[in-house]
C-alpha cells in the first residue's frame, strides 16, 4: 500500500469509530488512533469532522450532543486501550463491551446518581435471560463515591469515579 492509501484508510477508521460512538473528547481520540493528528486535521478541514465550540468534543455532525455516559465509557476505554483487542457499543444497560488481548470479556457501564436501584434491577433481569453473564467482568462508572456501597452487580471488578471535568479515578472492588 502507498502512503496515500494508508492515510485514507486511517481517516475512514476514525470516521467509522466516531460514527459508532457519537461524540468523543478530542483529548481521547489520539489514544484510540496513535499518530493521527494529520488525519484529524484533514477531516476537520474537509468538514467530515467537527469540533465543539469549546474545542472539547469532536463528532461527525456539526450538531453534536455529547452523551455523558458514552463519553465517560470512552474515557475508561481510552485509559486501557493498550490491553484491548476489540470493542463495540454494548447492549443496554452497558455502554461499551470489549475483549482484552488475553481473552477476557468486559462491559463498561455508567450509573447516574440516584439510578443505583434501577441499574441493579436491570442487571438482575439481564442475568435471567443471559447464560454467559457470570463470565463477564464489569467496570462501573459512578458520579459519587457513595454509590459504590450501594451497587452490587455480578462481575463488577472496578469502579471508575468521574469528576466534573471528565477525569476518572479507579477503585478496585
């Protein structure tokens, strides 16, 4: 392959990724696509990608509306991307599912403050219908430390506390 073909291929991968997940923080995009600064600049220049007015987010649509849960889940995924073999948007109540390089299956879920009981009920219902549930490991994103004591979700191995600025702190269960 020549350089132009590789460049275009990377551009299409970036566009496909953002189409799947919607809106992503600009600072996370390079973690998913190392060395892609020129590709992103090209896509922005040609109006295939758009930045939010504050420069924090990037999307394939000029009318972007960041999904707080998905953006946080992408933050977790970007933090561990070097261990991820493949990933995809997940079935609710999870946001993202992924397979690690050593074959472990994970889900990333977001639990908004006050939604602990609803999330637990959703997972209990999900458990009854899914035979493989006990093999899934889960990373649970919370908005407040007090939520950690309330959440008992099968397979949960780690909590991620999201700060107002989008930073994440991790806690083992």
